[in-house]
């Protein structure tokens, strides 16, 4: 690869990671807030269950 190709690939990677992906995420958050809310609640519930399992194992003799 030439230096110009390497720099071009780096520029594309920066555009994708800093502009395209956040833009898509923001668009989804604006258009489907109930889906985002359900996903967050699901993660919170799973974390709570995992925390309870860990605490239960720690309390056993």
C-alpha cells in the first residue's frame, strides 16, 4: 500500500467511527425511544439478577 492509500483508509475509518456510527445511533434514538428504553430496562434487569446471584453465592457457607 502506498502512503496515500494508508492515509485514505485512515480518513475513512475516522469518518465512520466519529460521524457515521454516532449519527445512526442518534437517528435511532430519536425515532424509536421506546425501543431504547426497553433495551435499557432489559440490561438493568439482567444486571440486577446477576448481582443477586453473586450476592447469594457470597453469602453461602
